[in-house]
C-alpha cells in the first residue's frame, strides 16, 4: 500500500520495482529500478525535524527489502540504501542511517545511527548502534556494535557465511521482475 504522510509526501516507486500488496510505504520515499519490497515490509518517512523538514528514504536499484523489514527515521533524518543491497527478513533500519551498495544485512538485524560501507556484510541478529561499519567488513552473527566497539578485535566470518550472503543477494536480484510479471495473477 502506498500512502501519503501527514505532510502530503507520497512515495515514488520506479515502474520496474515490485512492492508486495501487503507492504506499506508511507511518505517521502524513493524506490529505484528493479527493487523488490517483500510481504509486510513497512517503510515510513513521516517524522519531521523541529523545522518541519524531512529527508527521504531512498532505496537504490536492484536492492531487496525482504519480508517484515521496517525502515523508519527519527526527526526527518535521511535513510539511504544503496544499489544491489539485501536487507533480510525482519531487520530494522532506523535513521539516520546509510547502507552502501552490494551490502548484505542479515535476518533480525537492527541498524541505528550508522553507516554501513559498500560490500559489507552484517550477519544475522546483529545490533549496530552509533558505530560505522567499514567497506568490505564482515560482522559475525549476534554481534552488538556500539560506539566504543573495537572492530579489529572481532573474529572474521567463515567462508561458508560469506557464500550464504552472496547466494541470498543473487537469488533476490530477479524477484522484482518475476513478481511484476505475475502481479495481476494473485
């Protein structure tokens, strides 16, 4: 469902993107080409800052926002999801937040007030709060990263976990096109 926020901003969705009928997109949102937004995702750009300003939530081309993902922002801050990025099931991306291109965010992960660099992998059940994740970094499952966290002290992710993340990203790239082909057949 696409709807206006109280200020009157309406989502802009590229014609090649697929938004599941159960998903809710509200407000100043920009969805790029070939994006897949899965069932029960909620993306809301509706909170204003003290001056009545609101930055958009932008989702780059060929990215996928999977089932039950929530993307929102406090006080009108920007949220940007790069191109070819996967936000896996039931994750929360709460702005201010920037997620780069070719990034994998694992199941049930929470991102807040951070930047995740290009080609990074944040595995399942992580919390990243107020600390940036550098490009090409692999964050192991169930890791909590706060402002004082020393990323160099973390163990590296095994190759099997890297392979899984890559597999998920490749599998989901074609979903927007496939669902658009059958969208009137539900």
